């Protein structure tokens, strides 16, 4: 291989292509009502992870985030959503459910 420094980038791109990216979206209420959910996410190494806090600025550019934010405002509870392949799962509100679904 002429450029061995490119090997990590090549492997990373192949993993993203094969496995995909796991998007974790948290509502603003998580930080106030159940910060343990955020702690669980930070405690584990999750490859190809994107952590996104749903807020008004992002919601203006993304319909999925807008609907998540609207649901969170009406319910008034903190929720976490795990999305993969542009499809989001059901809202997660408990620590045990988050641990189970993060590694499914």
C-alpha cells in the first residue's frame, strides 16, 4: 500500500458502509429530568455514533427532529430516540430500556 496512513480512514469508511451510523437523539428535558440516560450513553464506546440534542435550531432544518421536539414538549418528559438508517425507534424513558436498546 502506497499510503499506509490512509488505512484507518479506509477501515472507518468500510464500517460505516457495512454497519451504518447509529444516531442517538435526546430531548432537552433529558438533561433536567433524567440525566442518568445521558450518563449511560457516555459510559459506553459505541462505534459510528452521533449524539444529537434536539433543539429549535436543528428542528428548523430537520423534520424528524421537529416531530421529536414537538412530542417532547407536549409530554413534558425526557426521552431518547435511537435511529439507524433514517428510521427512529420508539421513545426511551428508562435506564434499563436504554441499555437494552443501545446494544441491540
